[in-house]
C-alpha cells in the first residue's frame, strides 16, 4: 500500500465527528509511524534477517557520495537528504546494508564504535579486505574505505520512518500482531482513540462538538 | 575442474555466515577468531613449515624472521640433501660491543670453536656433528657453531596469517574453522553459553579429523616403509 492509501485507510476507520472537526494528517502519520517502528523492532527481535524486507534502497540511480573528513581522518556518507533512520538494537541499526555500486558480493560489515577503536593492529586489519561501517545519528562512518570505492560512492538499504516516505511511495508494514493479538490497524486506532480531532472549521468556536449517538 | 584447494579467510567467514544463517552483525569478531584458529592450525596441526634460505653472519648468528613462532630445523646442504644441525644448549649466546660494533669476546667463550671428544680407535661409536645451534628466543637469534658467513636453510612455523597479501588455508579445514567460530561465539552470545561444552567437543572432533588426515600415510608410503625394513629372500 502506498503512503497516502495507508493514511486514508486509518482516517476512514476513525470515529466521525461533526463537520469541520477532523484528524490532521500529521497526527495520523505520527501514530502510524509509532506503530510501524514498534512493529519493525518486534520483527527484528523475532528474526533479525527478516527486517531486510522493509528497507528502502538508496543510491540505485545516483550513488550516495562518500566523503573524507580530513580532520578526523575518516570517510563517511551522510544520509540521503530528507531521510533519517529507524534505529534498531544492533550494529547495523537502521542501515541494514551498504554495498558498492557494482553489486559483487559482500564488501561492508557493520561495526560499532568500540570495535572501530579496538580493531587497529588486529588480525581483522591484516586479513580482511572488508570495509566496516559505523552507524551514527547523522552519518555512516567507514573503516578501511578504499579510494576507488569512495570515488564511486555506495548504495544503502535504509529502514526509514513513515514520515520520510513520499506520498506515493510503497510502504511495507510488518503484519506481526502484538501479545494481545492486535495488528497494525487496531494498534494505530488505539493510539488515536484517546486523541480528539482538531476543529478545522473557521467559525471561531473554541470547542469541538462531540457527535451524538444515533437514536435507536 | 573441481573447486580450489585453497581458500582465503574472508571467504571462510562469509561462507560461515551463509551456512549458519547469521547476519553480518558479528562478522568482524568472527574474522578475528577465524584468524586465531588458522594460527593454531599452523602451530599445532599443520605440517606446512616455511623453508627459508637465511644468512649466518660473520659472528655465526641468524636473526629470526619476524613471523617465526616455532623452530622446526636448521640445515646445510650436501649432495642435494639437507644436513641437519644439532641443538646444543650450552653454546655461549652473548656478544660484546666495542662502541657500536658488535663482536665476540673469546675470553668469555663467545664464538669459540667447540671441541667434541672423538675416538677413531677401538671403542669409537656413534658420531658427532660439525654443526650446532642454540636458540635465544628472547633475543630472537639463533647462535650457530661450526659454520659462519654462509647461507643455510631454516625451517620454521609461522602464524600463517599474512600481513601483506591474502591469507590462504587448505579448504578441507573449513569444518574445523566453522566449529571453532561457533564454539568461540558462546563467549559473547548469551544463549550459546549452555552449548559451550558441546561446541568445544565439536571443534575437538573436527580438529582430530583434520589431524588424522594430515598424519595418515598413503598406501605407497606404507609399502615403502615395510620394504625398507625387510630383507630380500628367495621366493620358492
């Protein structure tokens, strides 16, 4: 389902209020995002490898640039403009895969900052031709980056939040129920059920009218 | 043509991740452990020693190669065959500096020729070697006696892990390396802790299998061995 369809589905399932009082898209999007993030984590904890199915690929048409931070002496890539990641509790976090532009086997291994500092003079440094990548809040830093790969740029599979998707982007939602056997839609509606819609009618009223129950 | 007989460590690790359905999460750590196992293989199991032509200085000293972790033998050559040196622990293994120049103080026995008691009359048995050596691991030097200023052949074991270039190992030891990595993962993956003993046994079994294969003799080797110790006899 594309992003706007997903939002529309939720919107139409919400309780109807009087004309002019409705849920803002931003409120619905944040509720959806919160639930999807929760489902991503649940999916990851159940099977770390399966989270790959929910990523969005970047750098396919134009490679993501790899830049040298001359002061720190490290290569890095910033996340594509306008995108952030959903953090997960492992080293890859929301950067599930980094690859060279030419897809030829695995070249990048995730590392954490601790490993990055400890790996100097290790066997790994001597025997491995793999490039380590460390996921930080605003960029991906590389260990052992080579000039040819840096010049060509990289591709990335990112787990991005719902709000970063374009209106017509396909959004894959893990349909993994929570402990109470409640799925995605019900989880979003549960969050929104305690939030009143906002009065959007320009009639200078300060209160939202709660709809009357239909008479039996 | 079949697959290559040699495989590099990177490929071993990536195949390991594939075979055991593991993510790349701990790939760096697995690579480190895999290299440790390769080192152990070279130290304890592998017959693959390095043969290197090496110079004996004018003082009769060999400087050990940087990657030498175990000594396997020191040889000169004679008629196309190797002649081994004999270990003699009591060779004086010090030198004396005069300014910046390293030399030997004969008064202290440094570089002195060893005298072997010999008998070439009745009662003379056995033999003595012309070439002796002693190893000073701390100084990473081999002191030789009976030969100087020449080139000999040193056989030694290394960690097997190349610091420049690709590290290759025999492909048939991959089950042993896999078992090692699985066993070692029990030290940082909490659910694996209870499996540790079983995993260690798996590794020991895999290592024994490799050792058996390496040390086993071929049919021809057995035949040669038997023929070398039997006498020809008339067959009727």
